[in-house]
């Protein structure tokens, strides 16, 4: 292990680990294990000496545990594959968090719309079926990688969609939703299915995951450009984004 006196961080969070500071805790999302981990933000400050992208706001590293404690934590994180030597981590695929959405499509005035037609129903059924299969058969890590590749493909071939058409598509999905699942079903499955449905119309979306502490909570939602698609601005503001796909 490197000499702590150099103060040169030798590690990065692994490519499958995402992190943020939420309140008084640093939260890690480990996609390989499909789990969240929490560290006290102040107590974990010394990890900045070792982990270059450890997400704490303060950089005063004078107060912290002794070298032996820090080394033990680093070795444990290495064994759990939470961190890796920085030259082993591919950071090119990491997606930086974009800005918060400025408007929610659910809060727009309702436009008069026709009921979903046969084409919409077929694509809704396809989205539900494929999303169920992916959720049951794929690990969270593979699910995120597949989602990312699909959205990148849509970004390349998709056409611009105006706000009215986007609202019609989202409202059409919500009108069909009771046929397959309830409004209180998992936010993860709801976002996954809506994103797949929109992709059938070559409309891209970003999948954002957020966390809160005291008490801990996790949530996810969809965004198109600056438009929140399946939640309210007030609700998502309670969460600190930790990953965007």
C-alpha cells in the first residue's frame, strides 16, 4: 500500500460503484452486489487521502482515524471490490450527473387526448414483458449496462420530440399502466418499463437514482432533457442523485 505521508490518492471507486454525500453520510451504490452502503461523512474524511473520488464536501483531513484504522478500511474495501488502484479503473464510461429537472410533465395542464390505439397497446405490452424479463433474469449491474447501451443507440437514431407529443406518450403509458401494475409498484420497474415504452417511439430518457439519509431511502425516476417524466419535482428534491444512466 502507498505511503500515507505522500497524500497522493492511489485508489478510485470501482467502475460499478457510485457514490454521493447525502446529509451526514456518504452513500455507496454497489451495482455488482445490488446494495447500498453508508459511511459517516465526517468519520470517513481520512479516506480522501486514499480514494481520489471519495465524495465529501470538506477536505480538512487533519482530524481522523489513525493509520492502522484507515489501512484496515482500505483493505476491506479492496476485498469487497469497492475500490481499485486508479490505473485499473476505466473512468471513460462514467456518466456525470446532469442538472436537476426544471419541470415535471405530471404537473402540466392536461391536454385533450385520444385513448391509446392498437400500436400504443402493443408497444406497452412489449415494454412490460421485456422489462419483467430483464428485472428477473439480469443482475442490477447488467441491467444498467443494457439500459445505457439502449439509450445511447436511441440518442444516435432518435428524432427530436416536441413537448406535446412527449406528454401524449407519457399520459398514454399512465393510462395503460393499470392493466399491468399499480401506481405504487416499484419505482425501479416503473421507470424501466416507461423508458422501454418511450424507446419504442425513439424517445430517449435518463434514469436517475437518488438517496436520502436519516432515515435512509432510495428512489429512481426518469428525465428527458430538463423534464421529469414520472414524478413530482417536490418529491425528487428530497433525494440526492447518486447515479444517472
